[in-house]
């Protein structure tokens, strides 16, 4: 097997294109003797001469062996340059990142991550997928958002403690916090029995509130419309209400619940897989975005673990 180094092929290509060892040395930033040594090393590895050297001012010429070597060598050099370029772009954050998520994160935190990554690294390839909330697995994902800890060999950072709030038609409840037990048998509009909705209803029941579900529908705006219409109240996560006009709508009132159902949001990544610069930057952006949301919610989580 021929042991050929790329630097030797690079020197050979420069000599072939420039015609002399001297001009090739100037182009490559080497001394002429260094170029001669590299060509000599290449010829020893190949077992034959790659250049005919007529001497004097006449340019060197490729031998038949040299023609074969340079034809294939140019392909190797091109692939080497492509590899170096890909590595440089990877280090600069222009690679691919696969992120698993769920709806609340997709609505607020994840858009901030995607937007800033694309602003900073327009060439990056971001792949998003929704994970099964009942059985989240990180698999081949680089990052995984989930409202709780994920089993397995993963590291994590806690992003946010998100409270659930009671949204009711104006005048339904006195101003201020509402005890959960007051929701017992109260008419309520709710999501279909998804994983998160079942968790919420179990938690309310543990606190003494078993509301009477009068309508189930997907989409927070539809739920708010039904609450405005007066069919019943709703219990929604803070992120679902953030950015809506619910707080300024005089047809609605928003109340903290006592005790308050709260879910913890985490960002996970594989523990023993080297993170790309893009994944590391995404983690930083997510933490910053979550901290801003926590400030607006008025409740910061404990220091993140990892």
C-alpha cells in the first residue's frame, strides 16, 4: 500500500502548475529545498519519479507515473479541502442539530433558540421533532426539551418552573388566588385527555378539585373563547397565556391557584456524547430565554443542575 502524505501531493501539484521548484516554493511559502525534499519523499513512497527534470531554465514535466498520481491526487486534495472547510464550519456553528420538543416549549422557548441560531449561523441545519411525552427518549437527538427529568445517560439543565393559572369569566371568582377545592364540580373547559392534561386533572384531584369538564377542545385560543362565552372556566399553563390578550381582556379574570399545579421544564442532552458548538450555543440561548420568561412569571427556578 502506497503511503502518500497530502503535503507531498500539495507540493507536487504546485510544482506541476508553476513549472519550477522555485516558483512552487514561493507559492507555498516554503524554501526550494523543502519542496525538493517533499517531492523526493513522494517519489520514494511511490517507487518512481513523478517529474522529469531537464535542468536549467526549462520547466519540469510530469512523468507518466506523475500524471497518474496527480490525476488522483487532485481529488484527494479537493476532498481534504472540503473536509477542512466542513470542520471549520462545524467549529463556527454551521453544522446540524436535532432537537426534540413538546408544545409549550415549541410556542415560546424554542422559537427564540431557532431564531438566534439562524441569525448567528445562517448555514446551520436545524431539525425539530415532537417527542412522545409519556415516554421521552433522547436517542440520536442532540437536545431534548421535556417537562420533567428523562431517564438514561443524560445531562440536564432546569429551565423553568411553570405555574398553572385559573382563567374564568369576569366576576366568576373574587379577585386574587382561588383555592383548588373551589373548582370541585365547577364547569370547566379543557384540553383533550393528553398526557399533560391527565397529569393536570390528577393533580387538581389530589388538591381536592374535581371539575366537571363540559367541553374539551385542542388549542388555547379556542378554550379562551369558550371561557369568554361563559360555558366554564379553564386551568392553563402560564406559557399558554403569555403573549395573549387574556390579561387585558375585561371579559376574563386570571387567578393564581392555591396550591398551584406546577411543572418543571428541563433541557437534556446525551451525557457521554461530545456536544457540538451549535448544541452548546443552543443550550445557552434556551437558558437565557427561560430566565427572561421566569422573570416575567415572577418565579425563578432553583440553580440548574447538570
